[in-house]
C-alpha cells in the first residue's frame, strides 16, 4: 500500500511516503525558532505556506504521482493546536480529492514504531525523549495501548537542555550545542532526582542556570548532560528489570544525542538486551513515521471517516490504540 503521512505538531512540516512498510520519501521544512521561540500562529502560517511544496518534494523523491497514493495519515496530536490544524486540513483535502482512506496518528506512537522498525525490534521498552516529552513505555498486548511506566514529572529533557542553552547564550539547537560544548568538560555534582521510574528536571535546570558565570561552561554542559541522561538510564534500567524485557529502543528528538545512545547501549549490554533506534532523520519530527503508522492502521481496516477526523492537542499515548 502506498501511504502519504503529514506531520505538523510543532515547528516541522514533514511529509513522508511509505510503500508496504518501507520508507520511500521523507521531506520536511522547519520553521526557524532562532532565539525568539515559537509563536503558534506564525508557525501555522509557515506550515500553510510550505505544505504544497513539501508534499510535491516528497512525491518527487518517491517517484510517484499524487493519483497513485492509496491512503493518507496525519498527526492527530499531541501538539500545538494551530499547527495540527494545518496538517489536518492538508490531509483531509488530499483524502477527499483522491477519494482514499485516512488515518489519524498519535505522534508519540509514531516515534516509537519507526524506532522499532529501523531498530528491528518486536516488543521493546521505549525511552521516548523530546522537547516536551520524556517517558518510558511498553506496549500492553491486551489493550494494544502503550503503558507509561515512568515519565518526567515536570518538563521534557529536551526543553531542559534548550532552556539552559538559551540562558547560557548558546545556540538553542535542541541540546546538540550542549553536547558539543560538553566535550572536554569535567564533572561537578548536580541535583539528581529519580522517583521509581519517574524523574524531574527543573531542580537540575535551576541549579545549572545559577552556576552560569561561576563555573566553566564546558563543565556545566558536561555535568548537566551526564546527570540528566544518568537519571533517564536509571529509570530505564528499572523498567527493564521490572518487565524482564530483552529489547530497548530510544526515540524522539533527544534520541539524536550520541552520548545518550552511548549510555543506553552500555546499559543494554549490561543486561544482555538488544538495543535499537532509528537514524537521526527519523528521530526528529518527520512525516515518514506518520505514514508508517497510518499504513498499518489502514491495512488492518482502521480508517477514520473524513468528517470524524479531528485534532487533540493533549492526545496522551495511552489513549491511542496501536495496530501492528
Ligand atoms: Fe516529536
């Protein structure tokens, strides 16, 4: 089946095309956040402006004509309302014009499923880490929904790193700047908060911000990153032991971090657990992961009626049924 997926939950407008479970195109256009952050109406305007071009680029990359598309997927949520609306509108228009079925997709499910696909995993513990999210999850085969085993009790690890980078006048590039500056740093003790399989980041962030100007920036970046990732690893290790799972994946924007993957690989090898993840292009927000999940939904007969297609800004992953 040839399925086109649209992702528009935040600053990325992404379009992916999947054919029988394999990604054949993954194009995107990203709103530049700069130092001013994201004004939802401006990002939505950006998405509306680039939508046609990104869809065209994806079709060209895949070498298919729009009339050959057999199904449409779109991000239902979670995300920014105005941005999700643009993706929904584009998806509904295509599904109506082409007269093909449409499937709404949970953004977090898509991140996990694409990591499973590329990591060649069947039933892993998933560490989902992005700007707004940090969760440890496992699929419950009875309800076919992901269960949240642990999660951040305040902010996502990506937002924490980004907020620190902004305060330190570093380039706010989703933690990648922190990772670059961290090289050559030495460890200094920082607040570390893990509660069972949950964790918090605001105490760590406040402490690190207060040290700006007092300690070397390399040491601060190194210690902040090591502490945050160690917290994620401890909670993930607990989830592995509790579930006796022998597979682990990491996904979401922060899964692009080389250091986090290094630490998780060590943890997995310690527990003789298979560790996998997607290439970085599929850890960042992308349309291919939406197309991938939509194809599974459509193939298993779970299309949504066009009139019933909506968005849900706070679409929790445990409320989304998974079709494998
Ligand atoms: Fe995401």
